[in-house]
């Protein structure tokens, strides 16, 4: 066996004599583990890349698995919420929408055909707990998983923030009937969401909202008036609301994003709506009709150019207490009713309602429509006759924007009743025996026409028709003076009754506080006169009534000739300022005179003795005897701007009948 040199390097077979450890100087130094690892890695780059890929793969697969698990879990959560929301009944779903208000209602526009555009403001909230099934109806505490499930759902609601709602047509019906009252449509609007809604009775969690709504009321005006009247009487508005469809989309509807992916659609929703009309202080129960609560505060009729202008203010209690509203000017047309004649338009203008708690003020500005036909004159005369007699005359009110809506009501009369005829007397009065027997009276009737406050119209009275009773002494004689008056008479003078032509009867209302024949129940014509009062007034002894209209003269600017002083009659001194507008009676005043010639004096039945006694006193008196007058008068007048045709004789005239008056006349012996 050959020997191997000691300096040969490499792997050789070990012999039994080869030492395990060598202490030779030529032995290499020992390497550290770190250096060995680096040496191995540097020498094997493929193995390093494989290890890196393995590590990245493990991280990716782990992350993907976690994401998939989260997505599955999220999908399951969303599915659970959606299923809960879909399981809510339509009636319950409607109840989850909490609306408080409206706090204000602004009428933006009233279009032709009656469509009304409204801006409604109030508080709105959605009970998301009920929709998602978070309600704790059984009162038990939730376990950890249920609590976590609810917390995640509320977190999602807070992240969503709001939803956009698109509504179809909302139809309001009268409760328990199929009669539609109005159809409304709301523009798209955003509904804020709250992750922790409060109780429906609590308004602190609700958010302000503004809705633009257009409403088209029904053309059935009778139904609308019936619902308004029933609502006012019962104090409750009871409706049924039906919505054909509603679409809900997440977000504010202005852009895309994940929120817009949430979409919900529901069809055929219905709910009941009830609104309690608040009790108004001072109103009795049951409530009086709403029309009777309309009060005419003031009115003024002025002649402006050739037109009569109307300015008025009316008020009505506000049945919607706590709601602010704004309404634009509303046009109106008022017509007078006098069946069977057709309604007569009398005024057009605008009303601008203003909220003045606790009432609603109705400022009115308009014009008087001139009348042209004789029928119009009759209708207007009837209206004014009832108005001045304290009887509410019938009228109809309509708005051109609602052509089918006409409200029939009454016009409130003045309170207290105005006294149209004042200071009535007869100047230059004389009585003579008629050729065929009986007595005839002549003289000049003077009276002041005082229009009610607010009527500043220079009227021109063209004719009068007085019908009066003569009294022995003033009409309102104190009782003690009446008992002390000695009976005087001339027993041998014949005073037969004079037959008076009959006058037709036209029924008109009775004026309170006057005799039955005074109220103006008859329009003066040439037939039957009105019946005498029954019983006859005390101390009344004769009746004076012309058989036709008497031509009258209106003193311009309320100025007349200088008063004539005589011993045989009483002259009432007048001044021009008496007819001007005074603070105590801001209506127009004017003086009217009329000459009556040889008018029959009818001695009242059973009053011959009183008549002879009065004549006896006149004969034996040096200064004359005062005779009281009480009766009614008819007046024909031309009102500028009211009747077409100017002042021509054939122009329509305004005729008023049944105007009550009282006065006195001094009868001297030279007048008999």
C-alpha cells in the first residue's frame, strides 16, 4: 500500500492511524453558522425565491379568505336587515314615517284650473329601528350576538345618512267613503336618517324638512263644502290617504356611489290621517257655522274717477292654530242672489290673507261692477234693503282660479243698524178740506240722507215716497206728559176718510223696533198700500201717503237756501258741514227736499176723536202744535259709478224701500 503525502488536500480514505483531530499548521480555520448560512444562500438563489413565493402565497390566501369571510358575513347581515325590512307590513311601514307639523305652509302659486303649489315645512324622521326589526317588544335583554347585530345595523344607517324619496300621486279621500277630495304630488326630496331614533311621541330626534307639493282639489264643490263644515263641527279632519307608488334610493340623489345602490320600491300604500282642530277660546260648543264667524271689521266705498272702489277688512278665527302660512293675493268675484233671477255680479278684486293671531285678516281691494239691466237694479235694491234692515242678504263668492267652486253665504249687516233718514220734517205744511170731503195736505218735505259709515258716495236722490203716521205730539212722548194732556176737539167738523188707491205688496223684511207697517214690506206702486199696524200706536190719528213717487231734489254739497222763519211751520236749519264726513259718522250726508201737493190725509180707524182734538189745538194755539211723524220712505237715487246710463231719465236707478224715520212738524193755524 502506497503512502499519501500529508500535503495532499481532498477527501481520502481514512486509515486506522489517521488522527481525528489534526493540530497541523496547515489546517483551515473553523467557520461560524451565520457565515455558513449566507454562504449557502449565496450559493442557492433559486431556493430563496421559492421561499419568498411561498410566504406571499400564504399571506394572500389568508387575506383572501378573511375578505371572503367578511363579505359573506356582511352579505348575511345585509340580507338579514333586508329580510326584516321586507317583512314590515305596509300599514306598519307608513307608521315608521314620523311627521310633525306642518309648522308653516306657503302658497307659492295658484295655477289656472285650481292647482295649488305649496311649500310645506315641518319635522320628519324615519323609525329605522322598527324597519330593521330592532324593536325590543318582549322586554328581554339582547345577548351579545344580537346586540352586535343591532350595533352593526345602526352603524350602517349612520353611514348611509339619508335617502331620496320619489312619490307618485297621493290621493286624499273622505274617511269611510270613496269620494276623492284632492290629488297631490310631491317633488323628489331627501329624508335624513337617524341611527338611534327616539320614540314617536318625542320630537327631539326629528330633522327639519321642506316639501314642494302641488295639489289639485276635486271639482265637486258640494263635497268640499260638506267636508269643511263637518270638520269644523266635529273638530276633526278624518281622511284616508292612498299612495300608488314610492321609490327610495340611498344618498341624496345627486350622484352615484355605493349609497345609490340601495333601492327600494313599494306600491299601493294606504293610511289614515287625522288632524284635531284646536279649540278656539270663547267659542261655544257645538261650534257655530264657520261662515257666521266671518266679521266685517270695516269697509269703505269711494268714488275714484268714474269707478266705485271698495276697501274692506274682514277677519275670521284661525282654525289652524300654531301653523304659519303665507298666501298670495287671491282674485274674487261677488254676486248678489235674488231667486229666481240670475246672480248679479257686484264686485271684483283681490284678497290678501294675513295671519294675525288668533285670527286671519282678510284685506279686500276691489271695484264695484256697474249695473245695466233693470233686473240688476231690482236685485241690488233688495240687497241694500235687507242689509240696512239688519238681515244678512245672500251672496255668492267665487274665485276665477277655481271656476267650479262657488260658495253661497250671507253678507254681514251693520251693527248697530244705521239711521239713513234723519231730521225729517215738513216745511210750509198746510191742510185743506177736499172738494168731495176729507182732508188734503201740502208742504215741503226736508230730510237728511245719512249713509252708513264707510260709504263716501255723493248720491243724487231723484224721487221719494213717504208713508207716515201723524201723532198728537212727539212720537216718543214721556208717559207723564201723555197723561196730563187734556182732550180737545171740534165736534161739529166732518172729517170723512179718503179712499186711497190700492198698492201692490212686495214682501220685504221687518225692521226691529218699528211698527208692522214701517219695515218696508212693500215697494211703492199705484195699488194696495201696506196695511196699518195692529194695534195702532197710541196718539196716532192720521196717515199721509202719496199715491205715487214724488220728485225730489238733492242739494249739491249739502247746501240749501237760507232757512225761512215763520210762525206757522217749523224750519230745520241746515249747514253745509252737516253733510260732510264727520268723525262720529264718517258716511256721506246730503239734504233732500220734495214738494208734496194735496196728498190725502187718511184719518185712522177709530181715531176721529183724536184727529178733531189735534185740529182744535191747532186752531186755538198761537205758536202752533207739534205733530210727531213716524213711518217709512222709499228713495230713488242715481249713484255715480254704480248704474250705467249716467243721469238720464231712463237710466237704471237704485231704489230703496222701507227706510224707517221719525220726525216732527209744527202745524200752525194759518196752515189749516
